[in-house]
């Protein structure tokens, strides 16, 4: 049966618990938005740290060239270097097809066959470019020691016209032809820099001694989109060459990886976009995706914008516990509310229920019920009061005992209860006195109720123990319960007297 109070209580619980649940979800959403910004800032700091490393390498190489490091005899002195020079497809150098010169871990390529022109540089190259660990000052504020970049870094010498790469490159399959132009032993930085998508203004800044970055371009060696960072190398106050560091997908992953939240990383989509050419480097995508839920964009430099987005699945998976907590808490609160409502209803029902007959007692006739009755009368809805008295109850108690007296009251109460509607009120006032408040019923309807009571007694009272007198009164708007009961009682006594006269 529909219970407005119960429904309203449950609705309030659901609304309040949902509001709390939504507030917690919103807090998690805001925390994730802040964390996305943290990822961007932390990644930028890692890239800036690598930029600093590149500048340190360039500075250290400049210092070494200015000081001229002597080679070790039999290891990397000019004579030993020249003995290991190789020649493949018009390119001269060291370790062109594999590591045949152990003093260098990378490959040196040049179009210049004159070995002694560049052999004196090998000791500096070996010391400064072969180690994966960058030179770091003893007194540093940097806390990025845990980032293990694996950049491809190479040095372009503009004086002796060679390129040294910090890893082995099979020159049978690839030559840095954008720098080592066929048919010329000289490296022209003005022409070659264009091939790695460096604009004219940036090139001027490089030649003025500033560090620069390229636009995104497709690397001829890896066949993938990369970004290059260029730092000038000086010798005796003049630009001698350029250190180039390539940032590939793996380097970007290293920069922006979230070691503190490895699961979140698996749901991230991240790429860098060139603001001019709109080329992109996608460096991370989730294996399982639904749709982007939280997005973040941030400028890395004036050339690039980082795009990061978190998939909705991560938000769902990490907040399942909140959903479970919300469901469990809501169910428990509803269960507790049901218990309290049932308990309250039971106490209320017991308070207004006559324990002997199960009918209402006189406490049901509250101010609220009277006000409701007046509202009905104002709407021209008939309300009739019926007074009932159990005949001869004192005689039954005196001659048959109080148990039989109680049985007579119970039988009459049962007959009344089964004869009225749920909208009516069957009330035991006390002793042998009963009253019925009939809603939407006139005197004729009241007479029909009396007939039903008599018929029910005929059915359940086989010993014909119970007899009753009654009187009915249809209320007016001016009546109160008190005046209506008095008038119904008057008619009851008239009915009782008429029976005795008979």
C-alpha cells in the first residue's frame, strides 16, 4: 500500500546520500584535474632538465675544445684513429658498420677523407658524448636524477665538417645526408638546418649563441616524428659546432610518466602538437578506451602544446568503492528508516488501539481528525456518527462472569470492524460504549452499516449472547465531535427505550 510518509523518507535518504556521493565524486574530479596539470608541469620540468643537460654537454665540450685534450697513445691518438678510418658509400669515419674502434661507442661520419683534420677531436668526443649519464654539477638543486633519458645526441662540427652520433649507426643503410651533402666535404648549417624544420629566426638565434628547438619533423633515421634541441658549441669564443639532441616518443614518455600512479598512466592519451605546422607526436595511448573525460592543454614552449586527456574508465574504476559505499549506505539508511517508521507506526497504532477489540480507542479523536472532518463537511461530504451500546453487559458480567462479558464486547467489536470501510472509524469509547464515524455516508448509509453488523453477529454469535442499541446523527458544519456524539447518544437511548417499551 502506498505510504506517503514512508515514500518521502526514502526519497529524502536517496537524495541526501546521492548529494554526498556526488560531492565526493566532484572532489575526485577536481583532484584529477589538478593532477593532470601536475603531470604537465612535472613533464615540462623534466624536459627543461634535459635541456639543461644538453647545455651542460655543450658547455663542457666547448671547454674541452678550447683546452685541447691530448689523446692516449695506442687508444685514441691521431695515428691510432686514422688507422681505424673506414669508407662506405662516399662516407668516411669510425664505426661505420659496427664497433671496430673501441675508443668510441658511437659512429663518426664525414665526407672529408683527411683524417688528421678531425682525428684530434676524438678524445673530447669519447669523454663527453659516449656516456649516458650527463655531466652534473656537484652542487645542484635538480631532483631529476631518476629520469633515465635515452636521447639520440649528436655533435655537428662546422670546422672539421663531421658528425658524431652517441650510438652506433649502420652507415651502409643510413647517412646523415641532410648535414653531409653528397659532393661536398663542407657542412652548411644555413642549408642543412632547414631540413630539420628550423625556421630562419631560430637559426639566427643559434648563430648568435642561443639554444633553440626545431619544429616537429619526420626523422630520416627513425622514420618517426621527433623534436630536436640545438645548442651551440664554442671554441676560443667562436661557434665551432652544434650539439643536437633528438626527443623521440620514448623520451616524451620518460618525461611525462606518472610513477606514483602507474594505473592512471595506462588510461592517459598524450601528444605534443606543433603550433605552426599542427604536426603531432602521439607518445601514449590507452589500450582500452571509452571516451575522454578530463582534458588538459598546456604550452611547453611557444612552438609546442601538450595535449593530455584521461579516459572515463579510470574515473569509474577508481571510484567503484564510492559507488559501492553509496549503495550500501543508502540501503542501510533505508532499512534503518523502515525499522524506525514501522516502530513508530506500531507505537502510534498501539496508542490509539483498543487491546480488547482491535478497534480504535478514544485517543483517535484528536484535534487533527476533527479538523479533517470539518474540511470534509465544508466540501459537502457527509459525515455521520453512530453511537452503539452493548445491551445487558452488566447482567452478563454478573450472571455469566467477566470472561463472557469480554467475549460479548469482542464479538460486537469484530462485527463492527468487519462492517465498516477503511475510510471509516470504528471506536470503542470504553466499557460497552462504541461509536462509528462514517465518512461520505448519510443516515441511510448508516442504517446499512447497522444491518451489516446485525448480520455479522448472526454469523459469529451462535449463542445469541450479544444485543446492541444504536443511534445515528449526520453532522453539520457547525457541529463538533462532542455535540455530534451527544445527539447520537440521545438517539441511541431513544432506540433502547423503544426496545424496552416493546
